[in-house]
């Protein structure tokens, strides 16, 4: 049986000359393919040498990671695959209550955090029964690398089947409690291999990597894309529009959330000439406004390729890359759409009663394919709720598909705000707000924002006799939750609009605050 470990496929794609540059960082470091091979072997050997009891259910140990972006953090991801362990990336913005939930839920055998967070993260981890807590900083220091330095730089990747668990990505549900989407080696590899072909990756491609590496976009789509093509990455620790624009003449592929494109458009250095060497600009994770799509075309001469995906499914649809009609004559990239179902991915649009919607009619988007996750970590009931009886995953996105097959997303049935590419679940924030002294109830809605696309606005109702201050409430939230989840405004009002059934009419609140961040 061939080893289906994703790492094996990525390693097989390394160029023959291992001494060429694989990653060049924005602070002047160069990593060769040999460096990546050796470093992943050493960290994999370290993981395998740890004293970890075998789980009765046979599920491999989880490695939960909350560290700043660095090449070593990517090495840790690849080493986790190589060792046959399960990778669990966590947003660096998460605070203690959030981390406590993830660690409690996933029961990781290993936790890796930054040294500045070690005091509180290790306390949470040890309390939850995790035996091994390491540190890793973005300057190549920390106990993980110190320990790995003593390990051999040779390692045989652990045998894995395509259905074996490779990663768990936490993503919130409508209840506000996060669920861990379980992705297998086969889910990840099938999607990456298909995208390599669909997006026309070619020899000599160079990727600018400027996204965080704790979500699907930066961790899987970008990294797998480059590695599977043996392509060099220009590695940006933090997104800075000027530095990305400065790198364009040395690169061919860029991936970003819409906010990144909006911010680059704000720079005078973004010109047609500066972008002339580029082959492909890809956008996803949030809706790309048609104005951004058009402005980008006018300014650079490039048509952004928009695609659509989810943590549970990786990539689902994409506008076409090729203009030669190779994929059923689907030639043009259409702004405002997310393109066609990717090869092997089935996408269908269903009404509330489950009936198939005719072309052009709006309904719930359901998907199936080798990329779709197997379920939520230790939540069989939640998993069952999200799949149809014939095995399609209900995305919670609302959209339509036209006669030619283009998919357009028009909204979401899930109560979700996507802000700068990060997901914010109103139910979670409302839960925290409602716990604060003097708060009777609250509602959070998403409104348009010129930079983040959409941001949250909170409306709070005070308990009788309580005097509340919106700014103070936001400060309280900020002490508890990841910063991108904090509503950008908080209004104290006498009551929430409700329908005859007593349900809060969020659409009315949305209408009320629609123009709040309109550029003047
Ligand atoms: C930062 N802030 C935000 C956001 N980011 N507020 C709302 N939404 C955000 N996304 C706030 C902080 O709270 C802070 O506020 C202030 O902005 C500055 O923070 P800083 O970290 O310096 O911000 P930044 O560096 O300018 O970051 C903006 C960013 C970042 C570069 C757009 O948010 C980003 O990298 N987004 C990409 C997310 C991503 O990779 N998504 C892919 C998910 P204060 O000062 O008040 O504290 S994968 C996915 O969705 C699916 C599967 C898919 O299809 O890809
Ligand atoms: P996540 O939970 O981070 O996996 O976010 C997945 C959600 O992001 C999807 O269900 C969509 O609502 C949204 N999304 C991703 N790509 C796009 C896109 N190109 N246009 C609109 N929404 C998108």
C-alpha cells in the first residue's frame, strides 16, 4: 500500500536540486529545500520521541499550535504531517477563554505557543492533561527548536491512508461554540493536486505568501500550492501592502483576502508596470466587491481570479484560470461570481424544502467531493445536522448557479460576519456581552466597511436601572476575546426590534447602521 501521507506528496515535489532556495523571508533569510527536508525530519523525530500514551480509539495525537508566523511554524506543520500526528492551528489573536476551549475540546498531546504566552497557555494545557508544551518564536528561538536540534535529520514519513486525520480546523457554528472540522490527508492532497492543474501552476512560479498560516487560505491553499509545484515562496511575516507591491516583479502568484487587494489599491506604487511579471492574482475567504475587481483590472491589467471555499471543504469553486477554454469553454473570470465547481466537486442549490432550484434561482449551497471533511471532532450530532441524507454538506451559504455554471454567493443562512477574511460569529460575542454587568440583551450585526468588507456593530439593551456605556463594554470584550471579533461600534438602545414571533429583526438593525462606515 503506497504511503498516502500528504507530506510524502509534498516532499516528492521538491526540485531535484535541493540546494536551491525554497523560501526567502522579508527579513533576509534563505531556506533551501534541503533545509526544509532536514528541519521537518528533526521536528518529526522530536514529536515521535515524546512519551505519549496510545489512544484507545486509535486517533493520532493532536499538536495544537498558537505561534506567530514564521518559516519554522510552517516546518512544524509539515513535521506534524510527517510524524503522522494531527495539526491544530490556532489564530494568534485568541485569548485565554478561547484557547481553554480549544485545548479542552481537542485534548492535544502537544501544545506549541510563543514564549510570551507560555505562562498562561501552559497552565491551561497542563490543567487539561497535555504533557508536552513547547515554545516557538518568530526569531528561530524556543524550546521546540532547542529540543529538535538534538534529533536526527533523517526520518521516514509515517504511513497514512487517505482517510486518516491530518488536521483539525476550528470553525464556529450558529450556536457560537466552535467545532473542529476534521480534514484527512486525502481531503488536503486531492484538493491541492487538483488546484495545481486548475490554476495552471508552472515551472518557475514564485508565490508571495503574505497571509496568516492558521487558516485554510494561508496554511493549505497557499503553502500546498507552492510546495506541490516545487515553487519558491517570498515569505512576508505580516502583510504590508508596500512590501508586497515591491516584491511583485520577482513573483508570479499572489493570494489574498479582499482587504489585502483594497489596501494595495491604496498605494500609488501599484502600477501596471510593477505587476507586469505576475501571472495570477487569487482572491477568496470573503466576497470581493465588484469595484475592487474592476479597479484592480484598470490599475494593473490583471483580472483577479475569485474562488470560494470553507474550512470544512477547502476549495469548492473557482473562476477559470485558462482562457483557452480547456475546462468546458469556461473562459472568462467574472467579477461578482465565485466561478465554477472545481473538478471533482459537486455543487447544488436547494430550496428550504430540499428541492433542486432551477438555474438562476437562489437557494442553499450544498457540496460533495473528495475535498469535503468527514465531520466535526467528537460532535456526531452536529455533523449529522450539517449533512443531507444523500451525503451533501450544507455550507450555510446562499447562492445561485446560472446556465453556464457560474456560482454566485448572495448571502448566508448562518449568522456570520466576515471581517477582513476572519469569521466573527455574532452569537459568540452576544453571549459574552450578555454576561457583562447591567446588560439585559444584545444583538450584533454586520455592516459594510471600506477596509474590512464587513464589520460588527453591537446594539445593547440595559437592565432596568443600569447605566451602560458602549465604549466601556467594548473595552470589557477586548479583555476577553480575540481583537478582530470586537464590534467596531456599540450602541445602547431602549429595545431591540422584534417580529410578532419575538425574534430579533437583525435586518432592521443592519438597515439602520448600513451607512456607518461609508467613505466620506
Ligand atoms: C485586524 N483587525 C481587524 C481585523 N484584522 N478587525 C476586523 N477584522 C479583521 N480581519 C483590527 C485589530 O483588532 C486591531 O484593532 C487593528 O485592526 C490592527 O490590528 P492588526 O493585527 O495590526 O491588523 P492588520 O495587520 O492590519 O490585519 C489586517 C489583515 C488581517 C491583514 C487584513 O486581518 C488578515 O491577515 N486577514 C486575513 C485573514 C485570513 O487569512 N483569512 C482566511 C481564512 P485594535 O487596534 O482596535 O485592537 S480561511 C477561509 O476563510 C476560507 C476557508 C477560504 O475560503 O479561504
Ligand atoms: P471559514 O469558516 O473560515 O472556512 O469561512 C468559510 C466561509 O467564507 C464560506 O462559508 C463563505 O461564507 C465565505 N467565503 C469564502 N470564500 C468566499 C468568496 N469568494 N466569496 C464569498 N464568501 C466566501
